[in-house]
C-alpha cells in the first residue's frame, strides 16, 4: 500500500501507528506528514482501549498553538466516542505546562523548602534585582541562568553571544535555592525543580504515573536534556511514552534539543519504531530538495500546480535586501499565493527585526517597554505580545505585588480566577482611545501625557477593585526622558502597517507552520551549512526553512558568494532566478 492516500484518507503508515499495541513508541515523521492528525487519532484509540481504566491520556507539545490545534481536532473526532468510555479523560498541554500543573505548583514547595506554592517569575518583578550571578564581565539576572543534564548530573550555564559559559555548580545552586526558598522559579529553572521533586518525592512520581499511564509527546526533537531526564523518570516508573517528531528539525541545541533523544529512543528494548514518510505539504520539487538535504526518501502527496512553484536561488547584496523582499512579495502575488501565509525568514532575531522595521524602541525603563508595546500593537498587530509587555509594566508599578502576579494575569488557561483583572489590562492594551495611546501621536508632548493620565486611572481602578497598591514614585518611573519630539509611528506607517508587507521572522519562530512561500535570507555560511545537510544545527535551521514552503521557495544567496556556491546549488535541485 502506498505511503500516501490523500488528505481525505489515512495512509497505511498512519493506520499502523493508530492501531499499534499499547507500548512505548518512537515515530520519526517527515515534515508535513500529518503528525497532528495521526497523534490525535492515536490518542482517541488509546482512550477507547482503556475505557475501563480511570487514568488519563496526555498529548503534549511545545507551543500553545499546537496544543489548541490538538484540542480542536480531538473535539471534532470525539463526537464519535461515547462518553461512557472515558472520552473526556484526556489532556492537552505543553510539556512545560504539564509539569508545572502537576508537579511544580502542587508539590515543589516541599523540595524548595518554602511554605507557599511555587510561582513563576518572568524578569519584571522588582525583588529579582537581588538575584544575580557573577560573570567575567557584569552580573546577570537569574532569569538568564539555564540548566542542563549531562551524564546524570545537572549543570548550569548562561549564553554569552553564541557561546555557552558554564557556571560553578555549587555557586549556581546556592543562588537557585535562595530564590526557591521564597517559592520562586524561572522558566528555565522550573524544570530543575520538577526533576528534583520526582527524584526526592517518589510518592508524587508514582501518583503521576498512575494518573497518566500513557503520554504522547509531539515535536519530540525539541526535548532538551532536562526534559529528557523528567520523561525518563516517568518511563522508569511505568508510564508508556510515545515520542513523535523529526530529528532533522532539532534546532534548539543550546538546550540540548538536537533530536538525539528521539532517534535513540526508538533503539531501546521495548520501544516500537514507526515512520511517516508521506509529505502532504510541499510540491515535489521542494520535497526532492528536502530529501537531498536529509538523505530521506519521502513521498510527495501533492502534484506540481500549473502556477509558479519550486525552489530557486537568487543573489542579493546587503544594500539591496529591501528590493529583494519587495520582488519576492510581488512574485508571491503573481503566483496566486497568499502574502499573509508567506514569510521572509532569517536565522537571527536582530536581522529579522531590522528588516521588519522593528527598531529599538525610544524612551527609557518602563516607558520604553510601553513604547515597544504600542508599536507591537499598532504596527505588527501583535496584541498578545503587547498585552504581555503592558502586564509586566503595570505589575512593576505596584507596591509589593503578590508573588507570581505576572504569570497569573498572562496565563489565562491556567488561572481563570484572574479573568476580571486580565480583562481590564486587555482593554487598556487594545483600546488606543482610552488606554495605551496610539503611536501616531507626538511621543513627548502627546503620547506620554496621555499614557501617564490613563495609567493613573487604571492603577486607581486596580487598587479599588483588587487592592493592588501603586508605588509612591510613579512619576519618576514614568519619566519622558529619551522620547523624541516626533510620532512613534507616522500616519503612513499606520495605514500600511503590516497588512501590505510580507511577514519577516526567524526560522525558529515559524517551526511547525506551513507557509505558501518562503524567502530564506542566508549568509554564505548559512547556505554552505544548508547544502552540507542536517548534521549541524545551522544546517537543520536551513532544512526547517526549506520544509516550511508549500509552493515556492527562494534562497537568498550573497552576491559575492554566488560563483562559488552556484554549482552545488544547481546539483541539489535549486533553479537560478533571473
């Protein structure tokens, strides 16, 4: 039977996974292979078979978007499952969200030696000023500290540009435990405490395994070393784990997430290995390129359309990048593709922000963050990003805010009790007439006075309705120093905004997405790594960029490197764009 059966049917490979025995599974899936569809149906099948058991089945991933997609897909599928066989005894979450809900918030306080429930800190909390670690240059906030696992032992490090600098373990642990004794943890350190809890409180581990006899983890190439250690604790205590992912898309190597755990898991005794080799996303020429890069032999379900499609390379000079982006956008439109579902991709955040016109915001301190939130809302239409920034700013203007207040407000799914407070801040963020002022106002003489007046109003409302007291030095914290006598954005910027310009983003940010067209703007080193295959992280980043594209792929190659790289590009299946 063919690996591809069409989107309306399940392939033989998908059926084999869905109907497999209830054991550990390793599923190596190519890009665009219908992992979501397969995982959700596998979850439903496990739930049916365990109809008489009270345990729950969890399907986890690494992004809230993926989790919501799982949830919606299962709701549609579950209509055919009778409630009396445990239809609702399932759970969808991120891996971090899962361990936070079931380990950190409920049980970490005992290991942390604190009397209150553990709470997340994000970096905007005032008391974090006292929690820094020394480096060779200047102290860093504890929010910059990262943790990994090596040969069964934890280690701590921080990023210095592209270099990872390891810290003295005893020194790092001392700072972490000092923070832990007040119940606080950062995103990175939460996994450390989860690992400690499961190791030092075995009753919690047994209870968790009893409640979740089966866990499926999508995008498993993103499992870092400490996540791996936690998953292995669950496996050792009896949970059946299914890992689904593509090792060639392991692009978070700084956290140890390079796809090796997924690959090696399938080689262990008692683990059944499966594959998904049909690509439902890309046209055949783009898939052929992906196969060349990854040495895979995946099959394309789609046929090449009559309109423009395929993989092309095009030379560019740094001074002409804007013209290249404009030419790409014009080509996307001529090909009948969606600009809204296409993107220009870069490896680094700095270049992506520069090309997207997201320059460094003006102002200082908290005002600078409010400026950034204004531009996110009015230019990029990123209301959620603006809301998170505004939340951090408002909390920083409170006198002795409750621990974990930022997470309480931002994480709506986990803290429904904070809905009234969240609604007020959302309204302030979204409404430029009564809340965060519009970016077209003169920054120093119009935008800032309106911001100050409206902030005083919302802070008074928070104090009256929720008992959240404003700090005494509000004026000092909201000084207009650094604001220009000019608009944050012009009227023309607001009219055109992002609606008329193609999205510019990083490869990391679009992983998991399906895009009509992609321009990967690469350096010479990036192109060479791409052509060398998926053996390095930079090569895998290029592979992810290639496999996002459904119909059209452009690879931007520096003009001064084109003569050297052209033969290899052509031999890999690229066509030269004239």
